[in-house]
C-alpha cells in the first residue's frame, strides 16, 4: 500500500522531469541560437515558476480536469526554469576559442551545436535537471489536491486526522527521496566534471 | 448575482491577508537570516556543516510544516507566519553567506590597510558588496513565501489559498481563478520590484551564473 504510493509519487516525478527536459532543452537551445526569442523564453520560464504551485495546478486543472495528466503538466511547467536556464547558460558560457576553432575547422552551425557545444554544456544541463528533479519531488505533494495521488495524499490524511505518525512517515519518505536524488545526481555531476577537466 | 458582488469584498480581504502574511514572514526571516549569515561567514568551518543540514530541512514540504505547527500552536495567524518565516530564512541565509565569502579578498585587505576595524570592514566594505547577492536571496524567499502562504488556508487561516482550496473542492472554476490569478500577480510583481532594487545596488552588472 505504502510502496504503491511511493511508486506513484516517483512515477509523477519521473514523467515530469522527462517531459520538462524534452521541452526545456530545445527551448534553451532556441534561446541560445535566436537572440530575438531569448528574452521571451527566459522570462516566460521565470514567470511560470513564480506562480504559486497550487495556483498553477488549479489553473491547469481547469483545462485538463482532475487527474495525473494535470499534475504532470503542472510539474513540467514548474520545473522548466532550471532546465531552460541552465541549457542556455551552459551553451552561452562555452569558451569562445573552442567555438571559433570548430568554425575554423569548417563545421556547420548544427554540427557545431550537436558535436561540440551540447556535449560541452552537458554537465550544466544536468545540474538543471537535478534541480528540476528535486523541486518536482517537493511540488508533487500538491498532486493530491487535484486528484493525482502520491505521497501528498498520506501527508494530507495525516494532517486532517491529526495523525502525527502518518504525517511523519509521509514526510520522512519524501525527504529521503529528495535527498537521495540530490546526492545521487550531484555525484554523477561531479564525475562528469572530473572527466571533462581531465 | 454576479461574481464580483458575491466575492469582491472577500477577495480584497484575502489579498490583504495574504500580503500581510508574506510581508511579516519575510521581514522576520530576513532579519534572522541576515544575522545568521553574517555570523556563519565569520566561521566558514561551522557553515560547511550547518548549511547542508538546513538544506535538508528545506525539503520538508510546507504543508507538513504548517500542519505540524498547527498541531502544536493551534489555529492562529502566528502559526502560518512562523512556518513561512522559517522557510524564508534559507535562501537569504545562503545568499548572504555566499555573497560575503565571494567579496574579493584584496578589497578586504585594502580596507584593513586603510585602518578599518573589523566592524567597519563588515559594514562599509563586505555588506555593501554582498548586497546584490543578499537581495537576490530576498527575492527568492519572497516569491516562495507568496507560494507557500497559499497553504495557510489549509488550516483555515484565510488568504488567497482559501479561494483555490474551496474552488478545487467544490469544483468551482471561478473561485480557483479568483485565487490563482491574484497570487500569481502578487508573486510576479514583488519579484520584479525586488529585481529593480537589486539592479540599483549592483556595482558590477556583468556578473552571471547558473541556477544553483
């Protein structure tokens, strides 16, 4: 029963991070390649994260109804910012000398992007994904308010029935998940940076 | 009867209550965080232990925290403000600490060479230079607090969350929108306001960094 709820929570987070990467990465590249769109993309993702999570979920619910789809869309919108910003910054802060060299070797724009610039900025992008993941674990608690289940349902039930044990078990599980993801992904990040500088 | 006649008065009160929560929580959090940040920056060895610990606490969802305080303090506004203030501390604390530590050592040396005392160096050199970073933390805290104050209604303390909760529970779309849009606007405009303050106090505007 509890395992099912934890899995449900992880499922929501996993899909949300998957889609926010799938959407955020191209948006970050777009902001990098097309200067006129840059401000619009970066500011929009910032505004989306400024909106209170529950308010955002409530508004998404108006369109998509209660359920998991709403939760995932809400989470994706909410975790777009770190992915988009870090993709953009990762690409933008590559040593200009390297870009120049790639150009000098006669690589086309898209070749440069896929074989030089994106691989070099990947550690930064990954940091963005890590932040998105940890944030999603926390925000997914609101899923229960719009009928998405997950650990939030246990916590809510605990609060409503003033059951301290239930509430704590939900919270501690949630914290453990968030911390484990954070530490695990930070570890991978460190490995990547080591390889990059070696 | 149209929506405005029915809920207008309540909505204005809710916006006021919401803002009051945010304002008092962030003010309290700011004072505590600034003090702690300055103290921690004097002893980085302790900070290296304390900061990760606090960031673990930060993963406790706001709902739980408000719930816990509710059980111990009861249904008074102090419950919400305490919980929100505690949450507001961390981003400011972290940015104060990082901001103070990233002040160029040679500038502090120079200040010492000019005969400034420790306190003078802190207040006249280090803090002014760390100010953009501190205000950046203030902005993050404020935006989060607007978002978390929505939860205050969960324990019956009003604010804009009340509209959202009741709207979701009774399937009343107008109520959801009436709560969501003002809270979104409040968060965005406070964020822009603090950003413009930050721009005015920044000495070097060329700095940039990723979301950390």
